[in-house]
């Protein structure tokens, strides 16, 4: 499926899986090891704050998705947890709200998205479950982070 964030040109963030970075910039900023998923969003956020431009080329990249339901589900939950870690780190910044809205947006608008945007009703369950499992991961990780934070305050 061709997704709208694959459009070439300047972008607000880039995925790290198929990205070319200037070696010195990557060595200077690096990935945050406390963020287990969405680390590319977090790095993009810091690079944008530092004044760097991010973009995508028009070159296509083949991405093989998980083929079995169990590993696909785990991946979606893992992504939600990474978004929670990002939000936990930047909760005072308005741009940290975006990861909260992504899964919820997918859940609420999964039927219209599948019909109006992708013109394929068969994508409805995929888009719906993508949002649901990311939301599960996000909420479970935020709960853990909040509990850990309160324990540090109590002691």
C-alpha cells in the first residue's frame, strides 16, 4: 500500500529504516537509547529543533511487513509503547501530542480512511486494528511510566 508520508520532498520527520544521514550529524545527535520504538521520530524532532531540514527522495524502498498475526500485533503494540516514551520525554511540547492522536485517529476514522482515501474496504480491519494495538501499547507504557514516576516522587 502506498502511504501518503512516502511523498518526496521536505518532511517534518523521516523514518530511519531507509534514510541517509550525514555521518557527523548522526554521530553528534544519535538515537536516544531510552526510546525503544519511534526513535526515528524522536531523532527527527531533535534535528528539526537544531535547524536541520529533513526530506525524502523519490526512490522507492521495498518494505516487508510482518506476515503472521502474532508478530504483527506485537509490532503494533511495540510502536505504541515507543510513542508513549516519546510523549513522556516531550510532554511539555505541543508536538508531543501527535503520537497520541495517530492511533486514536486510525480507530475513529478507519472505515472512512479505507473507503475514501485508499478506495479499498478490505483495508478497514487492518487500519482499525493497527490503531487499536498501537493504542494498547501507548496506554500500557504510559501507565508504567506514570507509576514509575510516582514511585520516584514517593521515595
